[in-house]
């Protein structure tokens, strides 16, 4: 008799937000189990209510950590560190943190996550790690001109690559998402 190991659930914090919903969609498209971490999720998850954290972590094998309101916020260091330690204590081996490029406070939150014994990946994205179909630039895109001090740094599509990192389970990896890279073998 052969047994096949079922993939563990990935908890996607901010799973209804800008990046989280896309990460969750990509995981589902790969037929991987996903739990959306949000106040409306089942079970609910709320960064401001630590009593919601353990139930959301139950049975998870990985967590995509998108901290609200911002990983560079002063309270993020304590909150992200506390969450990471609870995740490890709950049996979650893998954490992927969405961070910000060039943000000192965000790097302090990164170190708090790294201090846990989890296998971690940190994805530092730039302001351009977005799809331009929503948010601050949508009107500029529609008008045909985007003017920003970017210097040609267009790290705009990284979701497939992020999912690949979560699948490969590369541990203790720091990624600057604006670096050029081939993001292929993953579908959809």
C-alpha cells in the first residue's frame, strides 16, 4: 500500500489584500490548500487581536506574512517577532515575510522574524512591486504616463516567483525583488 502525503495548508495573512489575494489565488491554481488570514477569514485573523493568531495557525505548514498596517511601522518589530515565535511553537516550519526595500524599520522586523527558528524567506519589494491595475498609479496608467524617480527599476511581477520560493522551501533567503530574474517554470 502506498500513501501520498497531502500538502500542508499555507496561511496567507492579508489574504484579501493587494498581494495576499494574488498569492492565495496562485496557490489555489496549483491545487494547494490555502487558508486566508483576515478578519473575515475562518477562523478569523487580526493583527490587533493576538487571541486570533493560534487558531489561524493550526495545521499550517507555511505562512505568507504581510503585516498590516506596514512592516516599517514601529510596532511591527514586536508584533512580527511575537507572531513568528508563536508560529514556530505551533509547529509551522516556514515563514515568508513581505518586506520593503531600503526601509530601516522593516529590516528590524525582518530580524525579529529571523530570530525565530523557522525556515524563512524575506521578500523585499520596491514600490514598483505591483501590477498598476489598482492603487496610486491607476489613473497615471490610464492617462498613458507614469512619472516617478525609478531609474528603470521595474520589479513589477514577482507573485509567481514568490510561490515558487514557497514551494521550493528555500530556507533563510533574502530576496530583493527588483533584481532581474527569470520567473518561469511555474504555471498559471
